[in-house]
C-alpha cells in the first residue's frame, strides 16, 4: 500500500505548491497594482486612476464574458445595476482612502467586508467572539486619536461595506447570468459612467504618459491578473483553502506600501493587521468544521469518514 500511495502524494504536493504560488502571485499582483496606481494620485487623482482601471477591466471582461445586454430581463438587470454602483463607489472610496491613510491600513479596513459577511452569517457565540477580536485588532491598528484621519478611515470602511455588498449581489447575479457575465455587464456600465472623467483629463492635458502608465498598470495588476489567476486557482483548490490564502492581502498591502511607496508601519499597525488576518483564517477553518458537521448529520457515512 505504501508503494501505491507514494506516487499520488508526490504528485499532489507539487500541485498544491503550484496552486499556492499562483494564489500568492495573485495577491501580490493586486497590491502591487494598487501601490503603482497611488503614484498617479498627485497627477490625476483617485477618480482618474479608477476611471482608467475600469476601462482596462472592460477591455478584458467584455470580450471574454460577452454578456447579452440587449436580451437581459429586469430580474437580471437589477443586480447588475447595483453591482455597477458598488464597483463605481468601492474603488473610488478605497483609492481615496489609500491616498489619505496609506495602503496597508486602507486594505486591512476594507478586508473587514468579507470577514463581516462570514461572521454575520453565523449566530454562534464563537463567531461573536471572533468579531470582538477583529474589533480589537482594528482598534490596535488604528489607535484612534484626535489626529486620526477619520475621513480616510470612514472611506475605507465604506469600501468594506461595498465589498460585502459585492459578495451578496454577485451571488444573485451569478444565479441569473452564467459565468462572469454579471460582473462584465456591471463593469461595462461603470466604465461608461467614468468615461467622461477620462475625456476631461485628456482635454485638460492632465493625463500625462506617466499617469497613464501607472493607471494602466493598476488596471492590469489589480484587475486582469488577479481575475485570471483566481479563476485558475479555484479550479485547483477548495474554496476554503483559497479563502485562507486570500487572508494575506493586508500583509502584502503592507509590504507593497513599504517597498513601492515608502510607507513604514509602526509596531501596533503590524499587530493589528496580523490579528485581523488571524481572525479570518480561524473563521474560515470554523466554517469548514460547520459544513462537515452539517453534512455528517445528514449522512452517517460522512460522519464515519470524518472520524477516521
């Protein structure tokens, strides 16, 4: 039996390592793109960067997904319209927050969105405790004081709410439109809304080659590359494992901010980031335990398998 299983295990190990490498590359790409986009803020502002990023995403998603815009029903349109509103405001609020409070703090606060969705879905005391710990982590991260940039913090938390709304709306759109047609249609609308911003930048001569390059890099590295790599990853690993690796986004944001923007974090900020990341990892692990327990209750064979 040992000789039979060893080849399988040796084949599985490189596959898992390769998948982890793909997911880590996706996370680093997303945060590197955000950091590069921040270099264009002094020239064209967060709104300009978001506008170009939306156009870049449109050029990739629209020909790939080909949403049937003319044949969509109202039941398909309303979640798409709300997704478009989320896209338009989430990126703008996040980029403005990055400009005011830094990349690591903004990304960590935004990360509370999906974490909140995971915790709110449960009514257990254990998950309530996780929410309290996450709150402590945020407090340590921010260390509120009269000098705190509450506007920047508020914008990052608004982006977190938008991310939570995206998760819920994407489920509805995904059930009514196949593949990624929902996000593609929403991106089309958002790009059309932001197109006048690009026109104004060109007319006023504000869109310099450097600003355009940084913004396009943000669109490619923060949208196109993660979108592609995440699709590949989700075909190779379980969603639970994928979620655990995604928890490292705030850490990569801190590193990207340090290397590309010169944003040095203090000790309490690193502690707060690591607490939020740890809470998310534990929440994902506990969610998996609940799924196994629920499945075992409905199938005695699964219960026996879970105990082996």
